[in-house]
């Protein structure tokens, strides 16, 4: 049970499946019309029905010169035009030709954004650190509480800093609050407003709001409503990535994703990486009752991957109604969580081995470097493989007993300890190995997970491309903010919320 494509190798033999289970799951995918839905997505049909939008992040990685007509326009031409503008701008910053208001080259780039306008670029910049431009330091700010931004601004030099305000809608409270704060800081450290044009650029679909914020339209890089936030790192939202690794390597990232797109569209289900991973995920969630899925990368530079996948999967498939509005009768997206596997081993892996719940794991390793006997990565690799083996094979009471007896332990203590030291095993995991951590392979890895999410959404019959579930909290936050600021009660709240607002007001009055 192994499959390989685009520099990625998957061993899925440690799952609780056999060939029959898989063939039934493939039938399930066929019954859900997976191939037809895949074609509909790639061809630009409005499959995001609740927002009446096409879903075309895959078009962003198609080679220029191709044709894909959406609403009478060849979107590949539009994509190429923005991609080339991003490349020219990034080259000017990287070469030092683009200068700050006092004539110095840029040294620090700050991406202000949140959700899809932060997690993807931040994860990729971290993953591809080895390819970073030697002069440019990349920073990502998302939290609105000011702590992150204030600490960063204390370190920065206004004359050599560039801010990218990344927001699809350009209405997101957290991003606009941080952007305003950064703008005030820049103006405090520069002679006049003309400095804004040298130090602020925007990435958005909302040209009007960008202009109202005071960013020169010449410094805006656009994209389109058919790019979902969590699928947007391939668009101009990836500007920070282009700045860090350069346009040629960004093209390699796109090429890796495109190679995975081609594999996904053309390989038979039996050899199809995203299809196999998606169906095993469905098996774990809906048949083995797994309510979460752990992502455990074993390469330091992949430490932001779990956070990125959390949004990708949970914002896409965290739904309980089908496309037609009827209620789902099975579970959809599990909770996605994780961090570096090697750290997890000394923290929560106890629960994975001996807890009461089944938590499927994606172990993710990088082969390059491991092959050298002298390299410490060999130790990380050994740990990753050993964890998967331990989780699957476990340890029987007889083995535990023999082990303790060999140490000369007295009989009563052996019998008391046996149940505590037994490992039930049979805990499922995937082993995903990247040949190397370079732009091409990373692009393929991200696209693999995007399509895994898509396939699961198709089988569950949900709309993976809207996110109405984030709206209510945003609306209520605006009302609560009003009430925190006003001495009178402007809005009705439940008793608990009213008491919390009152507590805040008392603290603010002291
Ligand atoms: O609140 C959720 C969300 O809309 C995500 O879907 C999106 O990635 C994020 O907020 C940021 O949105 P924007 O890019 O419009 O600022």
C-alpha cells in the first residue's frame, strides 16, 4: 500500500483498511461523482453555490499561454499579468532598486493579514527559509491585540521596512486595525505622507477600499473572487513568498502544485494520492469514529504546516449541511491539530499510544539529509518511523511481562504493572515522505492536501468553499465592541455576556 507522485511518497499500509475496504471507498467516491465534480472545479463552473462563485485556485498555477474562459475572459491572461507585476516588484525590492523614503534599500517585509491572507504565505516562507534572500527578513503579523505588532515595530527601521497589507476583502477588522497602526508609525518616522507609497503595498480584490486606505493603486496587486482565502497563497497573496524566494522559485512552487493538479485529474483512483488520502480520512472519521486528525511534521521548517492545514480543512469542511441544505447524517471535518512530531513525542503522544480515542496521524518527513549517517536528521527520521511502528504494532502483555522479568523485578510488581505498560496498537497512520523540501515539492504537498480536502467535501456533499460559520462571531464582536466603549447598554445580550461586558467596564473605569 504505497503510492508515489510529484516528489511525494505515501505509505498508507498502517491504516485499518484492506484491499476490499479501499475498493468500497473508491465506489463511494464514484457514487459521489468525484470525477465529474473535479472537472467542474477545474473548468470554472460555479461550484461554490452559496456564494455563486467559481473555484479556480488551480488556474493560478496553470502555465501562462493556456486558455480558461470564465465569464467571457481568459483568466489565465489576467493571472499572468498580475504574476508578472508581482515578479517585477519583488525583483526591484530584492535588487535594492526599490528604495524607502530616505533612499535606503528594504531590509524588512511585514505581511499584515489573517487567516488565508497570513497562514499560507507564513507557512511557505518558513518552509522555504533555506532559499531566502540574504538581505530581506520576512515578518507576519495577524493578531489584533497589538502586542505582536508593537514588539516588531520596536525592532524595525521605518526607512527600510515594507508593509504588505494582505486582505481579500480589505474589510477585516484585525488586518485594517494593524495596518492603520503601522501607517501611523511610519508617518511618525518620516517627513510626510509621500512615504506611504514607498513603504505600503496592498494585495486585495477590493480596489476601492485599498484606495480609501491611502495606498496608491499602482502599489496594489489584485486577485479575484474565485480564489478562496484559504486557497490564495498561489495568487498575489503570495507576494511575501515571491519577495523571499524570488519569482523563479515561486514559479517552481506553482509548477509543483500544477504537477499535483495533473496527477489528481489523470491518475486512476487506485494510484491517486489525494483520493487515497481523502478516502482513508473518511474511513477514519465516519467508520472508526476518529474525531481528530494529527499532522506531525518531522522537519523544523514545516512547523507551521499544521496551522495552515487547520484552516484549509476545518474552514472548508467544518459543515453540517449538504449542498442542498439538508442535514448531514455522518461526521464531516475532524479537528485538525499538531505541531512538530518530535516535540509531540514528549508531550501528547502518550494519549496517542494509550488513550481511549483513536487519533489518525499523518507523519510527514523529508528524505534529503536523512541519508547521511552523520546528520542529526537521521535521528528525527528514526523517531518518526519508530512512532508509526509502535502505534501500529503495540506491545502485548506477554512481551511486557518477559521484559520486566528479565530485569529481575519481583512477581507482584510485574503483575501490577502489566496493564499500565501494554500498548494496544492498531492505531492508524500515514507516512508521507518528501524527496526534498524545495519549492516544487512543497507546492505539490500543499496541492495534495487541497485536493484531499476537496475530495472529502465531494463525498460528504458539502460546499467546501464557503465559510458562513465565521460570520456570527464577527457580527457580535462589533456589537460587543460598541458596548465596551459606551457607558450605556446599546445592545441586548445574554446574562453571561452582559456580566462580562460590565466587568470590562469596571476595569476600564479604574
Ligand atoms: O474570517 C474568516 C476569513 O474570511 C477567512 O476565510 C479569510 O482567509 C480570512 O478571514 C481573512 O480574510 P481577508 O483576506 O478578506 O482579510
